[in-house]
C-alpha cells in the first residue's frame, strides 16, 4: 500500500496552465513537488506562476503548512525516480498518454501511484503498456481549475486498489481541495455528465424557441443561486420523489424516452421502499441520516452527510438540566439532554439523555454526527468528558472519558482535519482531539493546575472557542468573574510553535478586554468577522456581539471601537451558531432559542428548559 510522503516527491507531468496549478496545490499542502515538461520555457513560467500565486492556494489549506519545495525537470526518469505519486497533465492525446504511462511505469518506484488528470479518457485506456502489477495503482484524478474551483474527481481504472481513494482524498483535502470519488468508471466522471445533460436541455429549449438565454439564466439564478437555494438532490427530496416520478413519466411518454434508468429505477429503489423524501420517515435520496464514509474527516465514495437543507434544517439544542422542566433537582447531575428541533414542524425530540451538564455542541457535515461536551456532575469535580453520536442520537461514542478533562465548554468541529476543538474552563486550557478520540493535545494553558490560586482565578478560565481556518487561528474567551467586566478574547495559531509548549507559546494575542462576560464564539471566515455571546450585566451584557477582525495584524484600539451589539436583552445567552445564510442562532439559560438576522431577533423555540449549546445541521 502506498504511503503519502513529504520527503518523496509528488510529480506533475506537464507545466501548462493546469499542470502548474496542480503542482501549486500539492506544494501548498507542504508536499515536495517535481514538475516535468520538455519545454524549459514552460518550466520557467510554471515556477514563476507558483512563486507568485502560492498564497492563493495555501489560503484554502486547513492547517496552513509551510509550502513544499518545487523543482523542475525536462526528463521523466529523473523526475519520477523516487516519486510516491505522479499526476499526468499532458495534452489530451491518448497515444501520448499511453507512452507517458509506460515510461513512468518503467522508471518510478514499485509503490508509486500514477494518476491521469484527463477529463476525456478513462485511465483504463492508458494502461495498455503498464505492467499488470502497477495497474492497481493507476486511476483518474481530474482537477478543474484550482484555486478558483477546488473540486477534484477520482475514478478507478477498473483495477484500482479501493484503499487508494480514501488515502488520496485525505491528501487532497489537506492540500485545500474538495475531493469526490466516482464509484465506478464513468465517461465524463460525475460533474461533466451532469453539466452535459444541462447543456443539452438548454440547447433544446433554445432550438425550439421556447425561451431566450437571458430568461434561462434569470430562472437559474433565482432557482439555484439564492442563499436559500437547494442543490438538486436536496430539492428532489423536498419536492417529494413520488412527485418527481410523476413529472418524469410525462417526459418519458411525450418524448418516447427509455425510463428504465430514471423513473423505473426511482420507483424500484425508493418509492416501493416507502422512501418519498422529506415527507416520509424513511427519507429519500439522502435517507434519514445517510451513512458517511470518511477518512480524516474527508468525504469519499460519493457519500454525504445526513444534514437537511436550509429550508428544513434541524437545530440541536443542549438542555443542561437546570430548568424547571426538571422537577427533581437531585437528578441534575444526569438530567442533561440533547434535543433535536425541526422548525418547519415545531417538533422537538430528545435524542440523547442522561448527560452530566452538557455545554458545547457542534455538527460534523462529513461524518453525519454530533459532538458535545459534558462539564461533569458538578463544575467543581474533575470529571468532564467529550462524546459523539449519529444525528438521531444513536451509536454514542466517548472521545474523552470522564476525568480526562475538568470542565469542557464550547466545542467546534473541524471537518477538514477530523478534529474537535474545545475549551476547558477550570482546566484553564484550549484542547484538540481527533474524531476517534486519539491525538488529544492541549494547545493553550493559561495557568498551572498545581497552583490553587491560579485555578481559582476566573480571568484564566477559557470558555468559548472558534476557528479561523483560513487565517490559521484559534480564538477563545476568558470570561472573568461573573458580570465583572473583566472578560477577554484571545487568539493564537492552530499549531503550537516549534520548540514551545501550551504554557510558553509566544504567539498568543489579546484582541479585546474589559468585556462584561464573553462566552461562546463564532467566526465568519468570508466576512472575517468574530461573533460572541455575553452573559454579563445589562445593557451591554446579555447580548450578541460582533467585530470585523480582517486579515493580518490587529489594531486593538481600532477593534475596541469597531465592536457592535447585534441584539440584546437575552436571558443569560450561552450557545451560538452562525449558519451558511448568515443567520445567528443563540441559546440562553432562560429556555429560549433565538434566530438573529439583520438585527431582528426572533424566538425559534421556548419552554422551561435551560439551554447552553446550539448547533445547526445544514
């Protein structure tokens, strides 16, 4: 089995417009890159392009590594001598690709993977002169046009080792791309087949003089390019698959089409099984909580998450167990629960119960799972824990068992790296752990656990957390004593600097201070804006706030003057979530969940609970 390496090179054959971009993708991920092209001028132009644009590529990488080295070659044998991956990006001439694959096979190490960037030819057509042993390491790897379009489609040559797909998907995600895998050979892969069908039907409409290019584009923009627009499979589930089948029947009959691979397949696989879409409990194309195959948080094999669309999203709420809906206060240590709220129906369902003061929650889009923290039976006891479950509350797993951490608070998922980040309040730290519970590490420690005075100093207590993946920062709050006006917000790099420790790192920045009592955080990477809830004294406390942080260095004085209150008069707001359409959800200890949009605060849910965390499946 091939193992990714940052000491052995990734080789890109072809230094043209796309070849140099592919090379930049792997260099941005920290990989050593060789570019081969017979033209010295093309190699010079490729090197100049990468040097000028590498920042555009590293901006998309989740861990912001130091870019890898780039070397150029005019001959294949020297370029591929120690390669672990070769990506062919030569002109679209099949005979040239066959010769190129044969030459790489003859000179590359036995474990080297050979991938073709071709969008026209299946890789099985290129292996006629490749040894039988090598064919399990050959596949298509089609890049579109990074960094503007970051999708990469992987496809077998018919003999490819299946284990290569999750491994390469993880590498590509690490390099800032969005990989998907075709489950079997397909001319045009996935997207080109989809686009071909759209183009074909548009040409039919124009040829029949049914509409104009302007009207077609106008309809497309208003159907598919609005913030609340649904992608096609989500839209079919929303409409109802029975309705989709009925409409398709009309086309089949009117045009004399063969319905075996469309409406007949839909009836056999979905309708006959009672899977009609969102209207049915069994779901539709997406199922109820579609199983997701992932590697290091990367979606592979074409599977996807179980989250619903923006129009029918599910909200997950943490009830800490302190509200009047808990009649027996002696049971508070195990009264916490996770509720699933469907705003379209107004129905809430407890999906996980028996929790010990749950506080932070987030949803992983790639795994279709929720992750949450438990503070423990009491905030004074050292028995905090971290857990995950499916979106229906099944298959509960423990990432960190009780006693691993003190009082874990807000938690945030990083799907790109397959990690969760959280703050440990009385533990005075910022932590990270992988989705499977391995790799637990402390990134920031604000005080000594052996010093009773520091442990009691609330200004050291870390509570809220969020990530700026593009900027490579983790942000957190240190709330200070209750309603004391001593709250602060900090940030630091997502990695501890080499040679430093969580206690000694010198890259910690204080951004804001003198805040009433800042709690949970969210960061809008597109708008470069930080959001936070504050449970301090009215009128500036019990509020939702934001400030534009921007890129690069921060002017603290300017930041202090730029912060604004978006909404206030909450009842001890804690939980916070910003969704894809820029709506902000806030959960408070008074038993309410709010949605704030354009300065308007709306109650989404209200009862006698006591809410600490909120997240959205979108």
